[in-house]
C-alpha cells in the first residue's frame, strides 16, 4: 500500500510534540520551582499546542477528507478536479495557519519575556517583531537564533502578500543552508520540511531562554497563562480558587 503524502509530515509533527514535552519535563526536573504558568514554560506550551492542533487536523484530513467515501457523503457529485483543488487549498490552509500561529506563539512569549528583562527598554513589549527579537536575543546573548526568527517573520509576511516576498532581497543562513528571500518573488522553500526544522530550532532557543541567568533562579508567573488556566477551569467546570 502506497504511503500517503501527508504521512512524513505527520511523523515530523509527532516527533516535534515529543521533543517539546521532553524539554518541558527536563526543565521541571532540573528546576523544581518551574510550573506550567512560568514564563520559561509557557512558550513551550504555546508552540506545542500549535504543533498538536496542526497534527490533529492533518491526521483527520489524511484519514477522512482524503477518502473518497467521505466526499461522497459530503458532496455526492464532487468531481476529481474539485477534490484536487480542495486538497491543495487545505494544505495551503495548514501552512498559513501553522506559520501565523507559530509566529504568534513565539512573538507573544518574547513580549512577556522582554517585560521581565526590562519594563521600559522595549516599549513595554509593544515594539515591532524585528526590534523585539533583536532586543531579547541581545539581552540574553542568544544572537545565534536571530536567523531562524527572521525566517519565521519573513515567511509570515510572505503569507500576508499572497505568497510573494516584497521586501529588499536578503539571504539568511540557517543550519548551514542559505535561504534567499528575493524581492517580488515567491520563496521556493515554503514547505513542511523547513517548518519542522524551524520548530526544532525554536525548541532549542526556548531551552536556552529558560536556562538563562538573566531570568534569575525563582518562579516568574505569566499573567496571561494564569488567565487562560482560569478560563480552562471554568470551561470544564473546575472551581477556580480566588
């Protein structure tokens, strides 16, 4: 039986979930004060939920939407052409959703961390993503991760511009490979292999942030995470402590 084209992507996403959970577990074991609402842990959880949600959606698509019987029940008169177009658009949806939500997970986390580092130096966490990345990575001496954050940001921008990069031509090095963003052209590397490698590198970044001496050796609560935790408790009928 021929393997589904989605299968390698699903394996990559499944491995990513395991890597993120393993990193969280290790950090909690080595730093007993860390909890799920600490600013060192919440970035992992935000990224993990993006990866997990993408995995679930793609797995359901692979098992059901890619099946002829599902389409026969949904649109009995569907043509082969309509099916191919729908499958292509669903893949495009996954790419755009993953990029935007993964960028959001990182960007919102770095804004919280920037406020912990300095309440005033970065406009209280309201700076543009590019300036925010520069500030946090410089303060934590993690500039080696600047390229991967730039690639995420520029790919997100490409999505906003109908697949075309509109900025000045730039070449970024990532894991020993050059990634060229050429003005008024569509990047040829806009695919899942790169997305998975990016998520792996971001996990490494988050580990280094969590271990940074700049954040100290005591718990730092993420107020946004506390609010979300309270929402989840209410959603599932769990009494929220005052």
